[in-house]
C-alpha cells in the first residue's frame, strides 16, 4: 500500500533499537526522510546504517539527549521543522512501590514524558502553520492497566495519553493529528533480558521464559506471545500517513488483547 509519505520528514526518538528503530525503517521504506536523535554516536551511526540499508531516503543523526531541556532544544535548532514526530523514547523497570525513590519518579517523568512534551511544543506550531503534521506518542497498555510493580512507568504512560489528547484538541479543524499507540509487551533485546530477570528459571530457553511471563504476569493476553516491533511500526506508519487523516485524539491499542474491552 502506498501511504503517500514520499519526501516527508520524520523525527523519531529512541530509534537506535526496538520499536523506534522499526518505526524509522518502516517510515523510510515509505519514502520518508528520517532524523534520529540520541546520546550515543556509535549506536546512532549503527542504527542509521541499518535504516539506509533498507531504503534510499535520507537518514540524519543528531547527538543529543532529548530527555533534557538542553538536548531537546538542540534537536529543535538542528531540525527546526518536521512533518512527523514520533515520541518513542522511554525506559521501564519492575520495582515495588515502596522502593521507588523521588529521584526515580522524576527520572521516569523526565525521560518518558517531558521528552515528548518539549519536542511537541517545538514542532506543533509549525505543523499548524502548514496545516499538516503528525505527532504520535508511543504509550503502553500499562497506561490503562498499571502493573503494581511498575507504577512509575505506568504513571508516565497514562500521562502520555492525557498529553496526546490535550494536544489533539489544539488541532481542531486542521490537517494535523495527534494520537497515541498502546503496544503490549514487545520483543527487544531489553525486553528479553527483562523477562529473564523476573523469571523463576532465568536460564531456561527464551520460549519457556516468555511462556512463563504470559502465564504469570499477562494471563489476560489474547496473543500469548511478545509482539514483534515491526507489528507496531506498521501501525505507526499508517497513523503517520494522509490515509489516516480521520484518526485524531485517539488512543489506539496494539496490545495483543491484554486490556479487556468494556462495552
């Protein structure tokens, strides 16, 4: 399917691996020129090489920590205008509520929430002026059903939903849309390590560790497997396209059925 995205420009945060990298690859394959910011030049360069190997569009890296005000400002100066902003940067961990320090609450909020707030604040006015643009927040099913041992993470994902909907209200009557995507547990190097860290048999095969996770921690999942990052990326590419112009202010679940639908 032609998503009519040729020569659009997209900035994707957290794109050196996992969902972010797959989103960058999917958009690039549709003819989008992509910009990926990050703290580590080696990882940025490696990710850019992977993206370029899949498509002939321009790939630009910006060495900056978008979880800080200075880093987000640097990105906005280096790339003052984009058509698509994907706020994907995020961290997670399991920790009992009583053990989460004030500093950790603040760190999660800075990285998962304020990075997207700052970049959206920079780019939304230009999108409104052009009367076209897409802002996509990568939230999580944890934003709707916060795990008791990941409250600081769940809090940030719920905050993203509120911010996304609030920003969408600012686009009323325009060609700009703001939406959230809510993935369920998704496969990555980090997630595989995470599953082993909470498994009763971390030395077991990855398939067994994954099966234990869904039996113990996500028994409500209909998919009963980790989602592939490219499954999320294809949805983001569509939401970013002119074909999805009627979708605005939405929280779109791609969670494998973890969150039950209430009629």
